[in-house]
């Protein structure tokens, strides 16, 4: 095991220990793979997308809000289950699955809210929320070592911390930036165009390559997690 692998294993261990302190555990007795997927996708949004989005809606249309949340939970469960069962996965097919899932989650949640509520929603689910929900779930599965899947294809969960870390790496290298997505002022939670997500992922790939970091996007997140 080389130094990077040792560091990754240590970081994964620290991440799982942190989750344990928050009463999030893996490999529960009699828990099936489907059970774990359902549980993880409900754990992640408590600090990211659905929690913040639904909180932003306040008390408006509470029944509709709960129905919208239930629909996207169900949608993401089916989507993650399908990708875990895909035997001929490639980077390109994962990218398509990822982008389609981001768009489907936002469409379902927002359509449910806008079509059923008389009062305009102050905050809705954005692609920025969706990408973090999906990628954080993948990070949980990756760090738990309980799912047999090629996590090399997975993307970084984009938030302010990872954007800062990526820009720090680029600054330390002294190489020309030539960045398109990371330097945009738009908050990660307000990203609404797939093209903007693609630019950020392209920037992270370039930073990893230019700085000879020898890691995947998801590994970059784990290694830089604090």
C-alpha cells in the first residue's frame, strides 16, 4: 500500500468515525443493500439539498412539500439502485446517468411544488443541490466499503469548501489557471445549468492532472475533507 492509499484509508476511517458520532452507522444487522441505499439517501439531505430547500419553503404547502420530498427520495433510490446494478458502466454512461438524475430530481421536486402551491416557492431544488445529494451519497457508499462499485467514475460533491481546496491546489502549483467553472461567483447551491457543473468538473480534472495528484474526483474530496 503506497502513501496515497494509506492516506485515503485513514481519511475514510476518520469520515466513518465522524458519522458514527452523529449516530450514522453502516453494516447494520439484517440490513439489505436496498435498505442501506434508502437510509443513506435520507441521511445525506439532512445537511444538504432537500433539508435546506424544504426549510426555505417554510410552512407553505406542507403536505405538498412532504409529497415532493417523498417523490424525489423514491426517484433517487431507483436511480442509484439501477447504476449499482449496471454491469457495463463507463465514464460516459455514468456521466449521462448522473446528469439525467440531477435533472430528473430537480424537475420532479419543483414541478410538484409549483403545480400544487398557490404561493410561489422562495427556494426550490437546484442542480447544485442535486449534484451534492448524489455525490455525497456516493461518498458515503465509497467510504463505508460495503458496495461493490467502480467509484472512479464518481464526481466530487461540489460545495464552497471543495471549490476553495481545488483553487488552493492550483494556486500552489503556480501553473496557469485557465479555469471556467471554479472561478465563477455563483454559489454551488444556485447552479441551475448542466453546463456550469460540467465546467467545474472539467476544472477539477485539470487541477488533478496538472498537479500530478494521481487521484479520482471522489478521492480528491475524501483527501481534502476536514
